């Protein structure tokens, strides 16, 4: 049965990402499907007065013809949609939208017109001779000292001290009293606030404690947000009194051989050597990340393309729903210009201004999403051309790296990803894009630059 020879009548370019297809389903194909379906039905349904398979075809067609026609057309239209798209070579990103009524008459071909959003075709991919900055990195003594200081801070202890409070001290309080400002006090307020603990402290609270001592009474004003979860005190302001019960000072361990041994090393030199290796590796990974981002930017510059509207909108909605403000390879914060910021502050109480502020933010996010999609489209085209594949070993290595970052086991992650196809597909796609970028990085021209 010949289907594709005369299937695709025409493809009209509405845009680089939207096409209008005209297809024809031959009359003999439709008729054969209808007759075969009626014949099968003839043997499966029971007609009073006739044995199975013996009812006249005319009676079967009279009773079931319209339903069979509808089922056959639905099946063939779907089938021919897919064949037409495959024959065209386009990659669809949306479901086809039928533009014409299904005007079907027996023993006549069925002509249909539908529109479809597709990925743009790129006749000539330009990804050769991309240059990136080749940044030399080394590890300075100050880098190692900085990490040692962080490790020292992480292992700090606290001991009771009879002294005025200094920054970095640990302070225990006892709730004394609270009174509402410009309102009527109720017992429930004291009960709630006395149980809030550190929630009542604002970020600058500790600065006001400097110089205070044990048994001193501390008074401060606390205003709770209108949307605070405890409705009884939301939007209210209180004068709160606390008594300082105890002051503890921070004690930092000495950075010496004993410090290193506590971390599992033979001595301080061994710890420093390990830190040097880790810092160098981290710097090299950061250089690689920056180089990949540079490649992405230059790919987009060298290969202008449009993004399908439906794909952009879908990704935009996903972006908003997930609260994403950055992505791995295309890691750029959403930036708002100084003019935008000024406009947001001016007349900020106006509903119109707030709407414009939302529209500006949406525009900025859509620009970022469009860039990410352009990069993804180009990377996938390049990967196809270069024959990049993701092996099971690639997936295993990816899960092992993820397990280290999440402090879990590769087996547990594999079990989780194996149960959810979308997670596994997302992981494979991420690995695929990274492999393509690794390939492009290996082909790139390195422009020497020393990192000060």
C-alpha cells in the first residue's frame, strides 16, 4: 500500500518555526480501511436473525457505517499527520492544528490542511574555530589559608564567659515581658511570643547587644509582617523585654598537626597538600564552566535562529512555576537595568506601574529562557551531526557524581531515577548537552590569559 508517494502536497512557510502542511489521504486507502473494519465488525457483533458473520454487509453498513467512518478517519488522519511530518524532515514541538473541516465523501480522497510549530532548520551549522579564553590557574598560599580558616570556624566551640558581649558570642535569653504598641494587650500575645525563640530577633539585633552583660535586661521593638503565619500577632508591633542569662565566647581550635589529625590527616602538611589539590580542581572546573558559557554565547552569535512560540511559552511557565533564576551552563542572573529600577521605585503604589514592573520582569525572564532554548537547540543539532550518544556508563558516572554532591549512594539514586522516566530522560539530556559542550571545548581555539 503506497502512502507517502503522494501524501505531502505542499508545505507553506508561515515562519521559520511554523509551517502549513497540506496532505491528501487517497480514496482507495480510506475505502479499504472502512471495508475491512466493517468486515471485522460483521463477525464480532450479533444481529438478531443472523448467525455471526452472515448478516448482509448492507445491514452492517447501515447500522454502523457512520461510526466506523469516524473511527477510520481519526486513525488515518493521525497516521498521515505523522507520516507527513516525518517526510518533511521537520522536528515538531507542538500538536498539529487542523485548519480545514473534515469534509469526507466516500470514494473521494481526503484533503487536509494543518499548521505545526517546528524546530528551525539550520542549513549550515557554524561551530568550528570557536575561541575561548584559556585561563591559567594556580593555588596561592592565601587560598589554602582561607579554606583552613573556614574549617577552623566550622569546628569552633563555645564556653561560658563572665564578660561583656562581643560580636560572635553566643547569648542565652530569658523571656521577661512584652506589650503591644498602640493596642490592647492580651495574654495570648505573651504566650505566643515567649515560644518564638530566635524568630523575634531581627538581623541587626546582635549589634545592639554589644557591651551588655549577664542579668542585663534588653528591650527592643519588634514589628511582625502583615502576612506573618500567626494571625494573632500579624501586623502588630510589640515592646519586648529579655534577660541575658548567659554569655558564651567562641573558642577557635589551633591550626596545627592535631587539628589536621582530627580531620583524618597525618599532619598539617598532609592536610594542606589535599586542600591544594581540591582547590586546584575547583578552579579548573570553574574555568571549564566559564569556557562552556563562552562557547554557548558564541554559538548563538554565529547561528541566529528563532524559537517556537509554544516552546518558549511552555518553558517560561515551567521556569516561573519552579522558581528558577539561573541554570547550569547558561548561568546568568536576571538583570534589570538602572532605568528599570528607577521606574519601579517611582509611583510604585500605582497598579499600572506594578503591572509594568511585572511585564518588565517577564520580558527579562523570557529573554533568558529564549537564550537557553536557542543554545539547547544548537547543541542538540551539533550532537546529532557529531554522533554524540549517552551510554549507560555515562549515566552511571553522572549518578556517581550526583551521589557525592548529595551525600547519598549511586544505587539509591539509580533506583529513584529508574522508577521515573522523566527524571532519567532529563538526566540523559543533561549529560548529552554536557558531552557536546566538552566536544566543542576540545575543538576550540584557546586564547591564553593569565588569571591574576
